[in-house]
C-alpha cells in the first residue's frame, strides 16, 4: 500500500472496467499533448501499452489520442493536481487528480478529507519518493528478478507473492528505459508508471481491525471520485 492503494475487490465491481478506461483515457489525452505517435512519445507509449493490456477498445484508445493531440478540434485541458494529508489515525495519503475544473475538485477534496486531515503542499510528500514502478512477470523459465533489475538498470525490486509478479523500482527519469530493457532479461512488462512510494510506511498490524477498516473506507470514498487518478498511502504491504 505504500505505493498505490487498490480497493479491495475493486476489479469485481460492475463499473470497475469502465472507470479504469475513463482514467486511462485521461492519461492518454494528457500524454498525447506531446505528440500523437507513441513511437516518438515515450509517455504516451507507456500509457497506450497499459490500455491495451486491459483490453481498452481500439476505437476508445484512438479517440483519446486524437483528442489529446488536438486532432479533433475539441479543446481538452486537464490539470494535474496533488492533494496531501492524512487518512484517519494519521496514515499519510497523496491523492493524484486530473481535473478539468479545479474549482470543482478542491471543495470535493475538502469534504472527502473531513474524516482525516487535508494538508498543505509538502505536508506529507517529503515522506514519499517519486519513482517509476514496473510490474512484470517471468516470460522465460529461470528468469531471475535480481539479475534482471541489475541488467535493466532498475534501482530495486520487490519479489511477487503467489502471482509471480515482480515490482521493479526505477528513478523517475529511467522508467521508459528500464521497461524497454526488461523483456531482454526474460520478463514481460504488465504495467509501467510513475508513482509515489512511502519512505516510512506504517505496518497495518500496528492498527486495530476497526482502525484499519476506517482507513480503508476513507480511501474507498476518495478513490470513487471521478477526478481522482491514483491514491498513494503510507501503509506497508
């Protein structure tokens, strides 16, 4: 959770895929400002690959690229805003938003943070690292994540659990470079994105079941907001 919080059973919700496509479409439109060709726009390439891996319809994908690149004649402007603060029981939270109306989003965030504490810029970000995160799984037998991390230029890695997916951590500026290098080391990239990772995450075991449930409920409410792209939390695991 110290990287990006994911709601429990989120993928099972009836509208989960639709919401995921909506968030990816925003990311694609923003990335496409730098050019509509993924081959020469690394930021766009990474998001497009992520969209394809979750089976976003090609028509939806192409429309988002054209819209973001200004090829449809429609004016598109999303502002990237980060809200910092604490969930209940002093759990640090960073909320990443893409919004077309900050005057709508800001008061919504103030309401959502009432059960916690909304901070000012820098109030918790000092305790997070801005890093590249790449989820990858072995594509060949015997692929070694430690060797792959060294050879591909990753800063660190976190072995996967039962699903076998390894999380490779990179410098923010090296995300595209490492994601391109991992396949040669026997790993298939599932997702690659910039994210925030807590430096000193709280062990959930140190929270009572009741307190942890309150934190989860708080995070779920924030994540349900249409302007929220990602929620990063200072919890380990």
